């Protein structure tokens, strides 16, 4: 699953994948659209439910902060 969020100044990317051991890995990347500032984080979840709860939480936070969601 890939979800992108944008404002006029910033972008945020979520990527949820399953690794070879069956765990769910959530990659996050945030960046400025007009500068070179960025960051990244990787979280590992043992169950899909936990991973989806975190995705839902991040979506709510991004919406509260004015990001527009683009599902990809």
C-alpha cells in the first residue's frame, strides 16, 4: 500500500509492505517541496491489524495538519 500526502510546502509518503519473514514494514518519508529537508522512519509490525491501526492514526494526523491525501 502506498499513500502520499501533500500541502503547498511539504510532502509525506507512507509505504506498507510485507517482508520475507511475514512481518509488516511501514516506511515513512517526509520532505519539503521547495527545499532539501527530509526525514525517514521505518516501523516493523508483527500483525496487519497493528500496522493498519498506525496507518489510520497517521492519516488522521496528516488530515488535521492540512495535508491532502493521494492514494497510489
